[in-house]
C-alpha cells in the first residue's frame, strides 16, 4: 500500500525513528520534498496513493484533488485538523481523515528565540561578522545599531492559551512586565499567572514594547490586526507573529513598518507559503524565518509517530 508524505522540505521524514511504525505492514513510503502549488501537478504526483500524510497546512487537499484520486482511502494531518482538507469531499468519497495532537513547546521556544534575536540585532551582526566586519551591523532600523535588552520592558501577549501562556512566562522570567489581551479565558488564566490583563485593545498595543500574537485563525480573527493597531505601538517596538499571517490585514504590516511603528517585525508565518515570504525576506526591519515553529526533531518524531500509527492501524484493518 502506497503511503505518500507531502512537503518534507528538509528530506528528514524517512530518517526519523517514527518511520519504523510502518515496518512489516506492506507500506511503500514515498516522500515528496518539493512543494507543489499547481493542483493538476499535485494530482499527478499523488496518483496511486492510498494513504496521504500532510505536514501541517503546507498543502491544501481540495475537493478536486480528492475526486481525482479514487485509490486514496486515508488522509492523516500531523498536528490538529485545520482548514486545508475538504472534509465534506472526503466524506462523499469515503476517505477517512485522522489527525494528531499539537505541541505548544516548540512554537513558544521559537517565538522567544525571535524576540531575543530581533531585540539584540543578532542576525545583522552575525552576517557582518561572516563578512569580516567587527561590531558593525549596517542596521537601518531608526538609524540605530544597538539592540535593546528585555528586562524592564513591556511584553504584550494577545491570547493566553497553550503557546501564549508559555511566551508570557518567558517574558516574566526575563524581567519583563507582561500584559495580556484577549477573551475571558485569557483574562482568567493571565490573572491566575500573575500577569496584567488589559481589555482596551488600543491601550494594549500602545503599551507593548514587544507584542506577540497567539490567536487562533478563524472567521472572527482573520485580518483582526489593523493599521491603526500597529501604529499605536511605541517607537522602537517589535511585533512578533508565529501564529498565522492572516491575523494581520493585507498590506498593513509593511505600511506600518514604513512609519516606524512598530520599528521591527519578527515573522515565522506568511500568506501563501512559501512564496509569500518573499515580501519580507531581506526587508531591513524584518527578521523572517521559514515557518519553523513546529520544525524540530522532537516535534517531528511525535507528529509522525502518531501519523504513521494511524496509517499502520488503517492498513491492518
């Protein structure tokens, strides 16, 4: 039975310990390492696939794709189910869909790595050192080459959930004042953790030296962050988004950066990945990473251990 994994950019899946879950059940593993944007090309690449494993939301499995693959019987989503699979089409064509569990630790750690790297201008200094230049960053952010420490500054966290709460705890450990904005669930958990809850959205943006977005993307939160929100941020501030790019209204972030409010952005998510990252890669005010939030070995072993266990059970009946 053919098992296909899409979008394994690093070519790492076949080297994971988790792949042993497929031993002895007659699974023929095919791993595709290049993202396929074109729907017709994706269908051609998946012909003959019985079990399809998706790495998060890297590819969309539409009704047209499902209808064109009569041999497809199982789709497994690593992590939690999202909107990238047409569930109604799966039901209509008898395709079973399974998902796994999320892991808040890795994305929270990546968020904090971005906060530190952006605040201390780590990347521009490292790039210049590689070129043989000592302590010169050619940093064009408000004509300021020096980074800033975090102690004593204000961290704003929008949504105090599984990831946001960890980021807030990191901020507290670094001596930052933590301010949380969000729904009543965020209020209760933030106050229990000893953080300040701020219901006024504009005041929340206005007080945050570092502001990190951790909202779930849905119809209510899509494009929820406006130009007015961002331009309320202090000069010298940093916006961090490791959640979903679509939380921010189209074009708003680049327009706000041009005004210096915020002064910087650290981004791990983009619309239309991977091509959408080109709008920000190389921008002097942006630290951009290629959606690495969940991309680390422990998370991959967990994700694919669950995914291949689903495949194994399906094959065994």
